[in-house]
C-alpha cells in the first residue's frame, strides 16, 4: 500500500502530451503544410545481414558408398567417428555421416578399426588437437 | 512397391562367372516380383576386413549394387535364398530403402 501511494504522488507530465509530428489537425487544415516525413527511416532489409552459416557438407549428398568422404570424419589410428565439436558439422549432417559410416562398416565397404591407408593423405576437415 | 538398394559382395571370381552370378541374382529377384531398375558393378576390391563365410576366409570380393523395386514382404524369402546353397554371395546385408 505504501508503494501505491508513492506511485500516485509522482507526476507524469508526459501523459496526455502527443509529439508535435503526430498532432491531429482540424479537417480544414489537414492537407496544408503536412510535416515532412522525408527524414524518417526507409523500411528495408538489413544490408549488413550475414549469409546463413553453412557447414562443410551443406548441399552435399552423404552416401554409405562414398567411403573416401566418410573416412575424412574418422580417426586414422582407431577408426573412431569424430564428434560434432571436432568435425564442425551441423546437427543434421553429423547424424547422416554417423549413420552412413555405421552402414558402411556393416556392409563391408569401410574398415572399422582403422582408416583406409589410401585415404590418409586426404585434406583434413576436422580440427583435431592432439595434446603435446 | 518401395525402392530398395541392394549391395552384394561376391566371392572374387573371373569375369564370366561374375556375369553368371549377376544373371542368377536378377532372375531370383524377378521371380519374387521385383522390378530391377539398374545394376552396377563396383569392381573387385580388397575387403576392409576378412569375411568368413562357407568355411572360407575372403580378403577380396567383387561388389555389386542393384536398385530394385521390391515388395517388402518378400525380403526374408529373398535373403534366405541368398544365404542358402549358393556359394558366391559373401555378404548380403546391404539392403535398405532409398
């Protein structure tokens, strides 16, 4: 109740005041000397908008037969599938890659415990940091 | 009928024998009411791991890939036939819907 009292005691001089640009004019003067709106901001799309972030595999079809592509996301020593924080792929593509790798393992396309030696010199996509 | 992709691994064989196996596979598929869309030979390569089947250890195999329209109910029947007395098919687990 004390708070209430304080609230009503404070004066609000801006209540009931309207900015000059929005004052209503009498009908007779409506079309005379309209305030200039040319300095108002123009509605437009943000010109500094960044393009949507894409991961490395965006737009590329991931297949269980494409063993070379899948081997890029696998450790060369143990054959483990790298996690999302290492590959840098988006949710969807990481899941697709994991499923394709597991499929390739079962179907006899891709080795399980190591990386195919012929793919060892492929460009590195994953940022693996080894402890020194 | 749903469309399936079938990946077969065959024993490492000479060209005419592979052709014969291909033919037999396609016939078996068509017998069970499949429509074979296309058939690809992915070549003979060394397998990623040794596969033991029919008391033999295989290190090399020929790979075949088929795209088929196949009635899903016939799936088990077809795989039984593959697992059966034919000694050419090493690994036939690769079949899934496209």
